[in-house]
């Protein structure tokens, strides 16, 4: 079996969120199970020069996109045993960011078409094209519209993974013909609720739909979580599978991580206290061994439950805690947390922005990791926190429900709250602080966390079985 994994971002080349982590680790896990899997993604100008030096020019071809004829260069690299194809067009991908451009529809229509054209020029004919999020959503649409009469494409199957259903690739009606180059008959596939919806079209045209946790697969069948697509998904639920994301256990490993102040494991926790001291020093917050550190690494947006944290913050400051935040997002939230840092300099540290090295220090040095997301398709941060012995406090939703079990109800690995309310959150934090006060119980909880297994082993097998069933 051969799989071509199509993604708009993938580590180590380009990343804006969890999709890059998945695209950088799942194909390797699939390949380790004796299934040929290669990755195709855009060749962004933002890729580091070091990584570009590892890319070898392979070939070029012309992509027909409606009335346009666009150049596509192909670079290739082998990273961790996985072959990557990086598709180059400076007009579309020589930008300062991955997304958020006025012509994103055209940019990723080009990419989707180029993914399919690539197959005619390489010695790798996939049995499966695994597409991810709306940016690759036109791959199954174009495949069925233009390529099925070609023997190289006749038997290719497609799987489409939803990483976050909120982002659907919605456009005005004229885009179907003028930009995407689809006829009126085919463009009907794209139409949904009065506009062009690439995500809906991708799900309709794919052989299977997957999403990134079992709970999220159930949630998106309801109006509360589906952002208008619940009726369509219920009609197509026979195609839907929920498969929990894994993470790269080698990348997130406190035993070997060179970015943290000291390494540690479940057998020797002394390094974690050194990491705590180092974290507080970096954020200019006074160190106190006995005072717990609650931390967040997050986008400062409503979906991450930031308004709830804001609502309880003054009450939180009455407790004997330190609070550390690393993130960026909506200005109102950035301004709020900066004001709290200024008001409580002895207790609050804030870094607006993102730094992978600083994130590692937060994961390693904090005692608790706060993740009160309003919705969370899977979530990777809570898994990473556990691997560093930092105990999550989470809203039991989506992948958070599937990965964090409340230890106050018996054996567990964190603290959860069911109802999205300020009282539920503050009470759950109180529960965590009470357990923290019992050093024996807290030590055992950290050891349990450090022994967590969030590798791709089980999930990769589930993906392979899904490939086989179509």
C-alpha cells in the first residue's frame, strides 16, 4: 500500500498549529509499519535556509488552474526516513505567512491541483491520498472531476481529515468557476448554505472522513460544535471515524530535551524542580519551592476558554499560586494579561508571542497546565504537559475528554470539569491545589504523568486499517 499525505504544513518545514505536528509525525509512524507513506506540502519562502539546503530540486511542470497556467517546481527531501515533496510557486508561496492572504482560495486550489499533477511526474502512484483540512480539500474534488479517466488515477482512494471544523474554506459563488476552474455541474458539489464551502465538498467527495479524536467525531454531529455542518455530517456519518492524534515522543522528552534547565524522569524528579526555578527566573517571577505554578501555552482566542480565565483571574490571584502564560492572539486578551502581570508582578509572568524553547521550559517547569478550551478537536498541549510531569486542568471536551481522566474520581492523570462556567473552573483548580498540598499524592501523580504513552502506535494502526477498508 502507498499513501500520499497532503498537508498545507508539516514539521520540520513549516508550522502554525497542531496540523504540522501531525503531518510531521504520523507519516513516519505509518511508514514504520511497513506502509509506504510520503508527504507533499508547499515550498514556502519562510522555510529556514538550513532546511532548504536539505531539499533537492527534482523537476517542474505546468498546472492548469481554470484559465491560468502556473509553474510548479518540485523539491524533495528525506527527513527521518520520510520522503517529502515540496511544491514551489513563488507567486503563491513567497509570502510572510502561511495563511490569511486575500487569495488563499486560489493559492490552495493551485496546491491541490499540483498535488494531483505531481503523480504523473514521479514514480510513486498512491493507493490513498490522505488530505487534511480545507487547504487540501479540493484534491478529492479535482480527482473525481478531471482525473478518473487516467489509468494512474483510476483506483486512487481519498481520506479527508478534519483538524478543526471551524475553518471551512468559505468563498463567494464566482470562485468555483473563475478561480477553481470547475464547471457548473461540478461546482454544485462545493455549494452549501448559500456559499462555496471547500470543507463540505472535500467530505462529500472523499471515501472516508476522519477527525482527530473520538469525542470530537461525536461532537461535530451536533449543532453546538459543527459550525453549520451537522446535518451534512449526520447524512454522511457512515464515512466518519474519530482517531485520536498522537505526538512525537522523541521530540517531547524531558529525559533528553536540551532546551530545559535539567533533565528528569519518573525515577528522578529532582530536575523538575530546577526547571521550575529556571522558568520563574525567565519570567521574572520570584521562585518559591512550595508555591505551585499554573501555566498556559495557548492562542489567546475565545475557543481556548480565555474569557473564562479572565473572569476568574482576580479570584485566582487570592490563592497561593504563580501564573505563567505564553501565547498571543486577540489584542483584548493580550492587553488583559499584560495588565495582570503589571498588577501582580510577584505572581504573574507573561510572554506575548511564541518560542518553542520557552514553551519547553513552561511544560517542564510548571506544576499544572491550564487548558479550559470551549472546544478542542484533539489538543496536543495537554499530552505534552503530561510527558513533562505537569498536570493538566481541562474542560472535558473533544480530545481533552479522551486523554485526561479526573484523578479526584479515582485513578486519573489530571483534573477535569464538565460545565463551561467560572464556578466549575475555579472549583476544579481548587481540587488540584488540594491534591498538590499532599506531596505524596502529587509525586505519584507526576510519576503517572511521566509514564504516559501518547505515541502514534495505536492511532497509526487505526489509520492503516481505515486505508485498508476502502
